C-alpha cells in the first residue's frame, strides 16, 4: 500500500473519531443555556480540564513551528519549554481569585471581569475585539498547519484548501453543537494521541538519523559552534532578546482570555491542580525540538521553503519505508492543530457574543445569546479559514505577534486584583498605548532599543500610562475595588 | 474569601516564582548557557530548563499539599 493511502486512511479514521466524540459530548445537555455552552455549568472533571489546557498548549506549533525553530535557531527554541512552565505559575494565586469573583458574579469572559471591575463597557468591547482578532490570527496558523500536513502527507492528493476545510470544518461542527464539552472531550483523544506521536517520532528520528542524542548534540556543536547557546559567537539570539521573549510570553500566557473562561468552569482546587501540570507540559515538548535538531546536517537549510517544513520534509524523504509512522504522524499533527483550534474557536465565539455584541444590546434573551455564540463559531471559523488560505505569514511571527497584543492586558488584569486605585481611563489608555508601541516595534521599526522584545517595550509604556492616568482620574467605588483586591 | 493557609502561602509562593523566573533568564541563565556537559544526552542549557521545570512541579506539589493536606477530590 502506498504511504499516502495509509496516511490518508489513518487521518480519516482519526477525524471520524474526533467528530463523533465531540458531538456525543453535548448530547442530553441543555442546548439553549449560555452557561452550558460557555462553561458547561461549571462542572467539568479534572482529567478533561487537564487535557483541554494541554491541548491548547500543544498546537500546530508542536509539529511544525517547534521543530522549525530548533532547526533554524538552535538554543533560542528553549524559550518555548521555559515560558510554558513559568507562564502558568502566577495562575496558582490569581486563578482562584478570578474563579471566585467570576462564579459569584456569573461571569463568562475576561471582558466581563475587566468591564465590571473598571465599570466600563468600552473596556469590555476593546478586550473582546482584540481577543477575537488574536484568536483568529492564532487559528489561521492552526488551519495552515492542518492543511499543510494533509497536503504533504497525501502527496498532494488532498489539495490545500480541501484539507483545511475538512479538518477545521469538523472542529467548527462539534464546537457549534456541543460547546465547551465538545471541545474538552475531543481534546482527551487528541491530547493522548499527539503526546504518543511526539515522543515516538522525536526519539525515532534522532536514533535513525543521528545515532543518539549525545552524538547528535556533539556533532551540532562541532559543526556550528555557538548554535546551542544564547548570546555567543554563532548564536541565533542575544541574551536580552531571549530573556525578554520568555518574559513577554510568560506574562501573555495568562492573558489568553479562554483561560479566564475556563477558570469559571471549575473549582479553586482544580485550578491549582491544573497549574501543577504545566511544568510537565513543558517537558513533554522537548522531543518536538529533537525533531528539528535531528534534521541538522541531514537537510540543507536552503532545501526548505520555510523552517516549519522540517518535520514533513523528514517524513516524506527519510521515512519512506515506514507507513505506520507515516500515518501516525499525520493523525498526531492533525490532533495537535485541532485540539488548539477547538478551544480557541470556542473561546472566540464566547468573547464575540459576550464582550463584543451583548454590550450593545444588554437586554438580549438567553436563547439569542446562545444563537449568536453558535453563529460566532461559524463566522470566526470562516474568517480564519479565508485568512489561512489567502493570507501569508511565518508561523512563529504570527504566534508571537498575537501574544504581543494579548500581553498588553497584563496591567489592567493584575491592576484589578492588586491595585485599588486603577481606573477605566487608566486601563484603556495604557492598553491603547501598549498595543500601539508593540505594533510599531514589531511591524514598522527595524529593531528595538537594546534588542528588548517589542511586547516588553509596549508593556513598560502601558504600565506607565496606566498608573499615571489612573492617578489623575476618579477611582471606582471603594467597595467594588476592595471586592476585587481581597477576593 | 481566602482561607488562612492560602494567605500564609502567598508570600513564599511569590518568592518561589521570582526565583524560578530569574533562573530561567539572563544574567542567571548565563550559568547554564553551555553545551557541555551533556546530561541525559541533552545540552546543558536545555537540561537546565528541564531541571527547573521538574523543580517547579515538585514545589507546586508541596504548596498544594500544604494547603489542602492529603485530601482527594473533595471540595
């Protein structure tokens, strides 16, 4: 049997399974409840939440961007496992606070949270719009990943547009019908699958192409001195750039608005147990980097159009004889991309309904809200699909770019919980300035001062403006500020 | 409202978090910014990241156990 037939077969089997599990999850649940759709009536089990969180961490990045980064940038790629462990740490303290406030006040999103604390609908809408845009940006990257995997592993039999439509269409279908439950349960299947695949493939490639990890890293150091360190002769990243990219990614990590939504779906104790799992997620990612390192000296850097193609290139050119592995990689990579897409699509639809549309028509009944969220899934899905087929940008740049804007929520969110004096004018002004500065240094300017990450430059300006403007404007009622600070 | 044990944990937890952050970025990461010795086949810089993640995991387990004791999934 041809490899591509095998790959196509296993990907289709996987897709059917994910679809069925996603649809079954929402059965016999109230179809018309906002609470059920958005937060599953706050009653999902620990293992399911754990996989849902993990699934969001292991995205298309795990099979495309991650290996590509190790292949092209060496030690700079260590920042990924580093920030995943660090990024979640503050959540151990903040998560229960956010969850308590959210459950008491019946919140669903980060927009609800900020809007209530700062008494500003405008803030809710701003956060909602930015979140939805960042979600779409992030989704396009997942969809591109799915399409790419489908296309290359089936030898071009499944065209780019159709692979994307098939895989992402299934995600849209089960999220729209089953809400958070659909996303969560299919993530259990997807998470298990992609962990097995990542470890098998990572180690298999190292042993097959390079002998062993020890031989591999010794050879790399000999061939490219400095490549496996930071900020030295031959390194791909300066010490400042490395440190600040870890900082901004770690800070931004908590600001992904779906994390807020999820904290409302669970209990304090579970938030803390979930936090504990993240350092392990970071370790699980290491074989992903191995894939990229294994390609060094095997693939010439100019043989690839983009470093993201390292894994597919290795699979199609060096794994010819092993159809099992071929099929497994196809299914695993799809699982990684889909498990991020479902959670993000769901989060985007909730943000769109609650934060962007509801403030303009606050008297909307529940049934209409649920409809808007379900239609939102399709609208966001269509936008992301369109962008990923017709738009173009490198996977890593997109990810970091989306993180850049999201990280600008940090002062307002932390401010809500620890600083009673923060005001809506301060929060909005800080956010606008931060996003503007970040955008300028990321897109317009050639470089940043001292090679500091653009997001951190934006954050520094953001904090200064937030504090200064807050001190000049009228504080929110003391009782409200206290409720947040002491939650 | 937070319980007594949760409040007591806050300050040590913040210190723990800061230490982990600092060990992961420069200048302190400079201590680990080498290829050799390889540990478990990994360059020392990568091994350092993984070691810190394991320490983080264990520390979180201790924090959790201090707050909630050995109890299972009771709320």
